[in-house]
């Protein structure tokens, strides 16, 4: 029996960068014909009291 598989597109989060500048500098490396990096945003520690770095969402597009 043949089935239709969904395309393998999944959004993912970048590694955490130590500074906002490092995060913004890394964003172009994630841009391609099928991926689009979003804006950098702060990442917090487990209880939300301290910024531990910056990351961004990489959106995939079909």
C-alpha cells in the first residue's frame, strides 16, 4: 500500500549565541532558498530571571 508522506519541513531554533551581535551576525548563515531566519530574541534561564544568550527561529518554506 502506498501512502503520501508529508514534506520534511520543520522549523527549528538556532544555537544560543552569547550576545545579540553574535546572534545577528549568524543569521545570514541560515538563510537559503528553503530557510528563513527570524529575528533574534533573548533566551532565559529555567526560571526566566536571567538572559543566558540569544537565539532565533529558522522557518522552513516549501
